[in-house]
């Protein structure tokens, strides 16, 4: 920790940590991810969901096991440095910050899509306003972040419960589709897209420095949040398939409610999507700020980003910089591009987490090494099945970041000599 900088405050218990994880997972993805996933998987949508859940569970187990030993801000950036070396930690940190920054833009754009009819610059300005507003909440302290996230998650779960009651309360209009004609590649691509929605449990680990009794709180919170999220996604997937078959449009929950003869509930679904997007964006800003803080402390990002606010005890410089970058993205990019980029970065991040957990000795292990192997292989397979344009751009930017770090370390070494 930089000299003179105060530590982050440990204020979050198990319930708050679970809520922050749920706010990231049961966010805009549950309203928006089904259409592109169904388009890729066809009749194999449920198989893709199961694959994404298995990979997510393996990653969660690795993250929880590591976080219990290294309960500080930074997540896999710290774990990679400690278990594999500085370069692996840097790669993980870059993948997380870059990928999740794109996720912030995706959540803000999803919020604007549901909140602002039509399109154009008014929608982009609404997305920008959401980023600035929630960055301000984070700036005021992590307890305010947890409190607002709790409210948003509660509202989202109420809306989802209403949707499920409506859909399951009607006679099924379709049978579950046969998986005989599903493409393996399409199913894996759908799993990669669905994983984008599951990956929010990383937010709990990256905030390890602000959790009370982190050795027990973090593993419990990660496991609980993921299990709840998987159950919710499975119920929603079944309800959509029984109601719509495989004909998903861009807003399938609203489409399904309308098809079930409850058009009055469509505005409620739109409000739920707005609140879910805001909840996910709020948790994302908190998590990215903490990883940025950890990288700045170790000299992998400018030291200015390591500042902690003396009163609110949050990484305020990191969060200001994040808000600026996300603001630029929401004004210049589209939803499809940022989701593909984000998924690739996050999958590489968890691949490094699984490799780090594999190296832990027996006295630090909570789960068998087989889960680490499954998680690592699963992350790599899902990453390479994503749309190639997203993968190439993300890989090129990672290579550029590694090259810049190599040049900086070489110059620093020459200066010392």
C-alpha cells in the first residue's frame, strides 16, 4: 500500500457481499442475454446454460479458495501475482479492468435501451447520466453502494417473480425443443454469451479488503450468490422456452409476458430491466475501482489511481477515471461490440484464476484440483468460440498492454544499472 494512504474500511458482511454479487449476476443479462444466446444455440439453449453454469461454478470455487487466503482488493490480479508471477497478475488485472469496463458500457446502454424510447443521442446521453450518477454513489462510500444495490436487487427479483408467476401460471404453449439439431459450436458460443451474465461473483472477491472476516465471508458469499443466480436463470430459461419456443426477440421477457396475455405487465418488465441494469452497473463500478487500485499500488497503473479518499475510504481517483472512460464508450460504441469484448477478457481473467488456484497447497484447498482444471479448460474453450472480431481486438489490446509493460520494465532496469 502506498505510504500515507489510508486502508479501505471493512464494512461488508455476508449478506451485503451476496447482494453485491447478485446485483452483478441478476442484472441486465437476465433481460437481454437470451436472444443472442438462443440465436447461437438454437434448440441447445439449455445445454449452453448448463455449460455456462458449470464453468461459472468452477471459477467461483477457485476465486473463493484464493480470496480466503488473499483477502485484499484486486481479485485475480493479486492471485496471479502471488501464485504465478507478476506478468500473469498483470494480464489478469488488465483483462478484468478492460473487460469489465466494457461491461459497464454494456449495462449503461442496456439501461438506456429500456428507459428511453426510440434511439439516437438522447439514449446515449441517458446512458452517460447513469454512469455519472452511480459513480457518484460509489464515491460516497461502499456502504452506500451496498445499500442501493440491495434496493435494486430486491426490485429486480420482485419483477422476475411476477414474470415467472405469469408465465408458469399459463398452460405451456410449446414443448422443450429437441436438441438433436443443435450445433456444438453454436451451443459453446451461447455458453460464452450466457457466461457474461454469470460472471458477477468476481465483484465479491475484488472487494476483499472491505469485507469483514474475509476468510469465511468471501467463500460463503460467492457460493451462495452463484447458486441463487443459477437457479433464477434456469427458471427464466424454462419459462421462456415453454412460452416462446425458440423464437426470441431482443426483449424476450417482455415478449413472453405479452404472448401469455398479460400485456399490462410489459411496462413492469421494462422497469425491472432498468433497475437490473443500474444494479449491475453499480456493482461493476465498485469492483473495477478496487482492481485498478491494486494495480496502481504495484506500479502496473499510474500511482495517481492508488489514492484512497480520506473521508469516504474508497479509491476515488480510480472511480473517477473509470467513469470518464465508460462515458466515452457509451457515446461511441454499440451494445453488441462491448459484450463480445467483455466476455473474452473476463474468460481469460478466470482462466488465470483457475491456474492460480491449481497451485495452492493442500492446507489452502477447499475444493479438488479437478475443478480448477475444468474451469481453466472451459474458459479457454468458451473464449475461442466467441465472435472472432471481439476475440481478435481483445487479444491485440492485451498484447499491446504486455508490450508496454515490457518496455517500461526494461527502461526501469536500465535506469537502475
